[in-house]
C-alpha cells in the first residue's frame, strides 16, 4: 500500500527553495531574452509592446520568422499569476521562429490587482489580438506553470476565445502546468491570489471539459516537485476520458526552471511537439 499526505502545502509548491542554484534565475532568463529581442529588432522581425487592452500590462510582443509565417505560437508566462513579465521569456520564441512560425508573448495584469478568472479573460483577448495579426496557418498555445494553466484553460468549453479563434488551435503544450487550482487555496500565496472555492471550480482546466478536437501535451521535468508531476498527469488522465487527444512527457534531468529551455531550440523535442502537425 502507498499512502501520501501533504502537510506543508507551501513547500509542495515551492520551486526555488528546492532547486540547487536557483538564485541564478530569473537573471539567466532575462539576459537571454534581451539578447534575442535585440537580434530580432535588428533585422526588423519584432514588434514590441503591442497593446491589446487598456490595462498597463495588457501588452504583447510578436516575433516573426525571416519569411512569411507558417502559423502562430502563443507562449504564456508563469509566476503563479502574481509575478514575471513577457520580457523575461523572449528567447523561448527562438525554436518556433527558427522553424518558420511567428510567436506572440503577452503579459497580463497580476494578482492582487486582478482575479485569476479575469486573467483568463485578458489572455483570451491577447490571443485574439495576436491571431488577428497573424491570420494564416494554425495556432499553437503553450505556457509554463501558471501559464500552462492559462494555455489549457483556453481549450475548455468555457473558453473566452471566439469559436473562429479556438478552431485554429492545432495543439496545446502545458509545461509544468497547474491544472487544479484547489490545492493553491491551501498555500500562503492565496493571501495574494484570493482564490475561493467557486473560482477554483470554474477556472481549473482539470475540472472542466475540453473543446471537441483538443490535442494537448502535458510536459514536466523529472526533477519537478511531486505536486507538479501530479498536476501534469492529472489533466492528461481526466481529459483522455473526456475525448481529448492527450500525451504526457516527463523530461529527464529537468526541473521547474529549466524545463522550458527546449522551446529555444528548434531541434528539441519540446519545440517539435508543439509544432507537430
């Protein structure tokens, strides 16, 4: 018999405290992101800070390949809905851009200035804006941690996306996503997030039905906290039973902070999975 009980929910979702050398992030991301932006701006293949709403953080960056885009990827950053910014992650567009796809990266208003349900709405508007700027080809969604939650939330039957936009979505890759929000209510973060039972039930992808035709890969690192591995398997298991096409990948020797690195490499399995037909 195997029994598991979580007594310390803060530790269960604490990434930095459980990753050796974690103090090198986010500076390591930011430096690579700045270099990538400069490179794309130099060749006039980037548009930065495109407004998609009135809120100060309702802005997205759009990176273009050298030729006409084959389609569009949207990457949604994490940070537990209360930290980070699109500018920390620009370099992760390289894999898709080098493969011929445009990549949009939105920021969104952070808690406590907004509720998670309203962030879902903002991200829906951002994706709609980006899809209007890159009208040809399929749409792929990906996100990391809280961004994985937001990406998978877009392909539920209560999506904020219009049907025409949702129908363009070919694949979703949720990277270390939080798919059931109810455990977050047990953490100290909830002082900022203000999640209640009603919002957790209405905004948790694992508790919602996927849109018809949904194809999703739930991806995590082998060195993740046990809760992130559980959340990864959870969504794939539930949505398989609801008709979605699902897969789960646990990438060896990766933890919560470096599991996204594959998106910067066009030859990496993470990028190839995201872009696969």
